[in-house]
C-alpha cells in the first residue's frame, strides 16, 4: 500500500492544512511555519523555519515503516523545495 497514492487535500486554512485518505486510512496535518531556535551541525544556534508535521494512520492497514519512510521523504522534499520549479 503506497501512502502517497491515497492522500487527498481535505481542508486548507492560513494556519493548517489537512490531508486525508478517501478510505480514512491516514491523516496528514501540516501546521504553521514559524521561526524557532535550532542547533546547527556546527553546534551554533540559529533561527530556522520549522514546519510542524503530524501523521496518524490505521496501523492495521499501513505498516509503520512505510509511514516513517513517507514522512522522511516528505521532509526531504520540503527541505529541498525550489519555488521556481512550481508553476501555479
């Protein structure tokens, strides 16, 4: 079961975006991006944009490992986001 094939945009507001599965298997919540202190790899502290992300899913249908890989891939896509590649 591929999680990303089943997610659909359900609701959008200035602070939160919710995704849900048509068969109610998973819910992806994205919070509001905010600047927060962050420890950098060189041990310095800097302000970084942080996006709260939560995923809830029916563990009887979706394997936890697959859900974790989905979140890791989603975060990688957000971290490597290039606005010029998005055409709206």
